[in-house]
C-alpha cells in the first residue's frame, strides 16, 4: 500500500516562551524537526508534507530539500493544520502517517509498524498510544467496556474520571487518505481552547461506525513530546546519553559521560579518547586514535588520526593527522593544518593554512596567513593583518624561522628558508634564505650607577 506522511509543525509552541518556532529548537545540536523527518523518511513513505506556520519560512528552509511545505497561516488547531495538506494529498490513494514535529525520538520502525497495523486491521484511523505513569498534559484515549477505542479527550476538556486514564494519544496516527480531508472539514472547535482538534476525528469516525484501531508503542520514551524547556532539557540529557553509548560501543573511550557533550551528527573514530568537560558540536568528524580534551570545544571541525587537542576551542577548521593543539589554543574558522603541526599554548589562528610539521608553539596570533612546511614561529609572533580598513595576507615560505616577538606587517612575504631576527617589525618582503632583522642596535653603558644623572 502506498504511504505518505504529514508532519505538523506550524504551532508557535507557546509554552516554550520563544521567538523561535518550537520545532527549530535544537536537541543535541539538531532542530527537532530533522529527527522527525529522518524517522518518517526511514519508514518508507513516498511523499512527505510539512505543515509550517509560526516562523514558517525558517522551518521551510530547513525541510524544503526533503519535503513538500504547506503553510497554515493561522494556528487554529491540529485538525486545521492537517487540512492544509489537502492540496498535496487530497487525491492520495493510500495511507497517511501524521506525526507531530515535537516528538523527536520517534523511530522509523515504530512508524512502519503503525502503518502495517493500520493496513492489517483494515482501519480508517489507527492511533499510536502509550501507557504513561504520569499522563498529565496529553490527550487520553477513551475506550468502551470491551476495550474498543471511542474517542480522545484533551487534558483541558477531560472529566476527573477521564484524567485518571493512563493511555495517552501520542499525536501520531495513520489515516486512510480517501475521505480524510472531508472528515477534517467537519470538525468543530467547541472545546476549552476553541481550536480544531485533530483528535476529534476519532470520535467522529467511531460514531459513523467506521473502524478505528489503536497500537501501543513499546517504549513510551519514543513518543515524548516537547512542550516546554524543561522537557527540552530532559530530552537533551536522554539523547546525549544515547549518543555517548553508541560512541562507546563503537570503540570510543568517553572518560566521563556526565561531562561530555556530543551532537547527533558528530562522527568519532575508534580508539579516540574523550576527556571530561569536552563539547563536540555540529558536523564535526574526528579520526581514530585521537585524544580530545579535557576542556575542549570543537564546532564543525574535521580532524585526521592521532590528533591531540587539550583545553582548546576550534571552529570550522581542518586538523591533519598527528597535530597537537593546545593547551589553550583558539583556532578560528577557515584554518587548515597539514599533518604533524604543533599549535601550542595561547596561540590564536584565523583563516590560516599551515604546512606539514610546522610549529607555532606559544603566544602567537597568526591570521590570514599561509605558512609553509617545517616553519618555526617563535613565541609572541603577531601577524599584523588589519590596517584598520582591510585584512591583508602574510605568506611564510617552507623552512622559515621566525624569531620570537616578531611583528609581520601584512601584506608581507617571508621567503623559503629565511630567518627573522627576534623582536623585528617586518614591513618589507624577506627574500628566500635571507635574514630579516629590524631593531635598534643594543648599547651597553658601563658603570651605569656612577654615570646615572643625579637629582
Ligand atoms: C497534541 C494532541 C494530544 C496529544 C499530544 C501528543 C491535539 C488536539 N492534541 O496535544 O492529544 O496527546 O499532541 O504530544 O491534537 N500544530 C500545528 N498547527 C496548529 C496547532 C498545532 O501545526 O494549529 C502542531 C504543532 O506545531 C505541534 C503539533 O501540532 O507540532 C502538536 O501541537 P501541540 O500544541 O504541541 O499539541 P499538544 O497540546 O501537545
Ligand atoms: Ca505537543
């Protein structure tokens, strides 16, 4: 049977108290909606529609490569939201999975099981339900004496007796497409919130004598919805633990999972050791046999193998095999380090390419520079790359030796194998093999105490 999916993601998420649409809030570095998209895609659907509304353009940009986007201009409720998919799926012959954009842990296998159960039972609608110890906030699934689903009642509209029911509506359903949109148009908004509730379609179908089924989810964690930031933080903690466990099972040592934070999209090779207080974000990829941390933050970084990074921050850069970074280095976007480069303590790099085996061991700022291989940059070297208006490049040839406390006033080039005397302010190019030195000649005055002018 053909299967489509609609993801409801138009709500503001009032309880988040945020300017950002709820589904764009990140869990372990990825917007919630992306998790839901993954799950839906993996369930074997042939068409995905995402209903966006509040902050819709932002959500649309995030999903448009993977789904059709429709707008719900006013958030009048979940039934009204689903109705907006009618122009795309109005003539769809198969079944439609409906998933809320705020349940990021739902899995493809659960969605596929729901679709299969729906087909097997020949239902018009099948609800995915869960039994929760604390069902507060969720819609309750009301069954009759024989256990047949009768309707769903929202928390705010429920009687005390209904509130005692522990079986909840996960907000995930499978509907037979033919007739669905007509049925949605018939839903009224006579309830505590004055909204068009999708949940009302269940009671409506039952009253019409249509077959309605329910499937209980095996792991209720999967269908946890995020409505406020406390739930967001709990979800983050749970998912973070899962990510770390997957990494550990794949051969990564995480010395202290309690203080290690790794985003969902990060990849780490086996035999890499992550020391405590380390945060690895975005699309970072770390090779095997690395030692990362303690106390490091990597954002969108790619490293080779055998890299050592301690107490450092690195963003949007590439680090070659066997480089050593830190402690206390700051590598800003656009850096590319060849293998075996050393970037030591209190060194800042920006938009800089460094060749194989070069060393910038201490207290330097190197920005907008191209550094060859086998270069040694002495302590306190500064590339003066900014003249107050523009940024200028510095080029340092292979094997050059830059003495300590050098200023390289860009644009400037130091040739291959050249030397710079310590303390120089270099404003002109230094030819290959030459010594560039720029400083006052030292004077020693003998017996200074006797000669010192007295007052
Ligand atoms: C909904 C269900 C509830 C269920 C719970 C599961 C209804 C009426 N209630 O409640 O039975 O237990 O999910 O998590 O459906 N949305 C729109 N447009 C709107 C309103 C909502 O697109 O006009 C989207 C939201 O972006 C969200 C989803 O629908 O992704 C659910 O909305 P939300 O307000 O979170 O519903 P709940 O109160 O959690
Ligand atoms: Ca919700």
